[in-house]
């Protein structure tokens, strides 16, 4: 490459003049590590948008990656990283979308003379490095979100019916409940009532994020079904914000026994079962 | 980065209702709504999303961050091109359902939020928009 000592905005000019060649090569380089997991058409669209935004930024003469001039670039990169994170790409496979532009540019510089001088090339190169790091950062954040969501969904899947005491079953409900899962849990509880012959069941909703009409309806139906089977059902762990929301919705739990905590509900069940609970005097 | 200011989510299955709840909750947290208000908004959107799915035959939701002076809020809107609601007053009556629900979703959602608009036309579809502001 031939490095001159002229004016400093010639890089933007060169990038604009060679836009087509450069982006074609860029797409080629960026597509390679993705090995067909992303369509070339999609990649072309992404990178063309990015290229236009970078050019617009360079045109302002600004070279600070955190300046307003590059706000659009950062926004596009954030979106791209989020999409990649959700689609299961690795951080390297995501950042390669930025770093390959650098390689494409160097290849181009090999053949062209740049009047802007070394300083301009270095500045642009540093800019791209900063953008690459930006994709890493946003990628990491998006990954965290995905992991949180998955953890939450996993919790919903694992809802066991446990025997707390002779004749007392409990099922803790956790997470955000959709219709299918709530129904599975409720059916499991009713089945367990049959197989164990328990006379008391406690549904603990301490871990539930929200009770809407659908969850409420499942709860009410389960309590009624348990009654028909001769068992009493208590709902425990209705936290204050959930209680206020239930009231706001207009749901009435009627004559169903509700208790603040699982411990209260167990005490209630045991009393009903005729078990005497004696306050634990410390023996001398 | 503070996160996105707007999200479009299709409503085509039960899972989408769960996803909408999660998105709305994270927006409500970012808008600094209290725990009670977060729960109210999440519950209201859960109702509306399910109505879109059950009665509207599916559609889409838009969740948006609102800023107005020092107040922050979240707007969620649910649109379908289903059959529409022929009698709005009846639909908003506590306990009335055309299906097998409790008939509390629509009327209850209205009580849980700060702003509620219902736009419906028979044969064209239904759009319900709700807003909850931080205090
Ligand atoms: N998007 C919609 N399109 C058409 N009809 C609707 C729509 N949303 C609500 N409705 C009508 O309004 C009625 C009342 O809705 P609401 O959500 O209050 O009760 P529900 O869904 O029947 O029961 P739930 O208490 O479980 O929500 C519904 O039964 C339905 O007939
Ligand atoms: Mg409903």
C-alpha cells in the first residue's frame, strides 16, 4: 500500500468509491465462519445497513466510537448481537461481522493509494476495534437475558408433589404459569391424593410471579375437585402484591382456606387431622 | 445500553403469552414501576394476550417504553383481526364470558392499569391498549 500525507477525510471517500467491492468481500469473509447458518441475503442486508451507517458517521469527520456520529452504528450492532445471541451463535461468530470489514479494508488498501495517510487508517482501524468490542458486550447482555428466561422456564417444568406429613400433600407452584403446565401440576396433585389417600393438600404459590384468571380458574377447579374426592385443599403463600392484583381482577376465592405461608397451612392441616402441636418448651 | 424501547411480539400460541409476560415484566422493571404495579401490568397483559389468542384467533403485541417528564411508563397493545366484539358493555361486564372463562379478564385488566382503550369492530378485529405509569 502507498501511504501519502494528504488531507484526512480521504478514507471516507475511498470507502464510498469502493463500496460495492468492499461490501461484497466483507460479506464473503463474514459468511465463511457462519457456514451457512445465516442466509447470505440476510447477511448482505445487515452489512449493507451497517456500511451505510459507518460511512455516514465517518462523513462527519468524527472518529470517536462513542460519539453521536456513530449512534446508528452502535444501535445496528446491538440489534445484530441480540439476534445472534438468541439464535445461538458464539460471541466470536458475532464479532467477526465487524472484524472482517477491517480485513476487507486492508486488502483494498493493498491496491489503492490513500491520500489520508497512515493516521487515518489507524484511526479507522481503532474505530472498528471499538465496534467489535461493543458487539461482544451487547452479545453478553443478550445471552444473560436468554439464560434467565430459560432458567425461569425450567423452573416451571419441575413441580413436584411432596408429602409433608402423613395425610398432607403439598405442591409448590413456581415461575410464570401457562395453561398447560398449571393443568399438569393440578392433575398430578389430584392423582397423588388418590394414590396416597391423603385428606389434605396444600398448593403453595409463594414462587408464582402472577395469578391471572386462567391460573385462578385452575386453582379453583382443583380445590373443588379435591373436595369432591373428600380432601381439603388450602392455598398458601399469596404475597401482598399478588393479593392486590387478584382483588383488582375481581377474583373471589370464596370459602377456600388461604394461609400466608406454607408453615401456617401445614399447621392448619395438622390441626384438622387432629395432630396436637405443642409449642416447643425447651427441656432443662 | 438500557435495552430496547419497543418490541413486537406475535401471538400465535400459549408460549407467546408467557413470553409477553416476561417482556412486559422487564419493561416494567426498567420503568421503575413498584412491585405491585409491575404485577398488575403483567397480569393485565396476560389477560389481553390470551384474549387475542383465544377469541381473536391470534395477532400481535407491541410493548413500548414511555417517558413523559420525570414519569416513566409502559404501553402494551394487543391487536387481532378476529371477529371483533359486538357488545362492548357486555364484554366488559364482570363475570360475562362467551366461552368458558371467568369473564374477568377484560374488565379486570381495565381496573389494573392507568389507561385502557378498546377499539373493536365486528368482522374487522380488536385492539386493546393499556398504559401503566410509575408513581
Ligand atoms: N380479542 C377479542 N376478540 C373477540 N372477542 C373478545 C376479545 N377479547 C374478549 N372478547 C370477548 O369478551 C368476553 C369477555 O372477555 P374476558 O377476558 O373478560 O373473559 P373471558 O376471556 O371469557 O374469561 P377470563 O376471565 O378467563 O378472561 C369474552 O368471553 C369474549 O367473548
Ligand atoms: Mg379473557
